[in-house]
C-alpha cells in the first residue's frame, strides 16, 4: 500500500503559547477522528460487511486512516518535546 521508508520532515512555526495550545487541541481532535474511522471500519470488517471488493476497500481505507493517526501522533509527540 505505502512505502514505509521514514523521511525526516522539519518545519518551524513561530506561535504564542496560546496558539501552540490550540494547535495541539486541533491535532488531538483530528487524531480522535482518525481513530473513530479505524474503529468503525474494523467493526464493519469483523461483522463481515460486504463482498470481497468492499472488504478490500475497507481494509485499504482503514490502513490509510491508521497511517494518518500514526502521523498525527508523531506530530503531537514532537510538539510536546522541549524546544532545542
């Protein structure tokens, strides 16, 4: 599905403490949404929803949602680390 070779991505943001806190809240909300998508698709898969093609599509969508969840988790963790 996706190349799992890690790439280092760096960016710099000049934010106030309040802006940083709001950014973290927005990322947490986005991550929660992705977790909901993962769980919803897992329930549909475990319930035997759809034919083979539909199930393959659900598995692919769940995999992409997991990638987004993981990326958001990495970003949130990076925001919590002390500035260098």
